[in-house]
C-alpha cells in the first residue's frame, strides 16, 4: 500500500505484518481531520488484504507516539458542528471494525486522542519511560474517542476517575504495573519487539486469530452468560476451518503445523 501524507505503511508479505506509522512530526503526530481520514482508510484497506494478518501501529521511533487532537482544529468546533460531523466516530468505528490483531508500539508521549488510539488496539508494547495521559480536562473538555470507557474497563472506576479528573500522566512502567500496558522495554527496542510479537501471532492461523480476538472483545461488551455463549459459537466455528484440521493433525503427528490461513 502506498504511504499517505501523514501515515506511512509498510507491508511485509513474508511475515504477514503491516507496520503503520503516524508521521506528522511538525505537530507531534497530533490528529488533524485529514490524518484521521488517512488512518481510517489505511485500517480499512489493511483489513481487506489477505496478505496482512497482524498490524503494528506506532509513531516516531524516538517519540512521540501521538500528542492527541490538533487543538487548532478542535477549537473551531461547536456542539452542533461536532454532532453534524459525528466527530471522531469514524476513527473509533475504524478500530471497532478492524478484524485483525493490532498492536500499539508506544514510544514517547501518547496523550489524549493518542492514548485513546493506543487503548483501541489489542495489545500495547511501550517504552518504560513512555508518557500516557488524558489531559483533556485541562483544556476544558473530556476524552471523546473512547478514553472514559476503555480506561475505566481497563483500570476500574477509581483509577480512571483519578487520571481523567486530574488530567495527570503516568509512565509506561506504571501502566504496566496497573495491567494496561502489556510489556515495557527500553525505547530503542519497542518497535522491534512489537514486530516480533506481530510475527509470532501472524504465524498462527489468521481466521482463528480473528475469531479469538472477536471472542475476547465480546467480554467488554456483554455479561458473562452472553460472553460464554459467544465464545462457544466462535469455538465451534473453528471446527470448519481448514487450519483446525491441520492443527489437530500436526499435534497427533508430532510436527509443526503448516497453516494456510483458511
């Protein structure tokens, strides 16, 4: 896929991994509406490519990841116009629709909308000194791309209240301790480690990985009984996948499976 103005994309057909890099350095990778449109289009395209099985989303190799929304553009919105545009709904919907595993590799600052985009990913690898925060309250607003919802689900009401109502930040190491960041590394290792993880996942059956992601996400949106029913349905669905037969045969024959992602 060709890179766009503010989004750089590299697809490795050999591994099945796409690297998506936010690239608006003059604005610390802050999201303009045009950049949001590019990211939405990128996710849609990658979701349609059979050669892509896992995506890694990152920012600059030395940081930042993303400083949030472009405040100059945000300041021009009023309530009526935000409703008319459905402001940020295209961004949140794009992540909700993305069926493949997506890993955030966070170096430097992930603030406001940048933090929310990381939260919309499935796994977060981060630099130990990365900075995460939702500072919207400091400029007279609240998170609007899932921050109040995802942070509360990840940390619980009380920690989420503290972070959101103060607008204070914490490091990748602190968020790893709280269970939100999956793993932390020195900043020069983050993207490489995220790509290694992506390759390990991409080596598994692509349709099964997508069903597993769907089952896990159902836990956020349903009660336990419904979630168990969803899991059972998706579990049974794997029985009709060619890779299921290959996986069983490989186990019984004591060899490595050769998944064809079908």
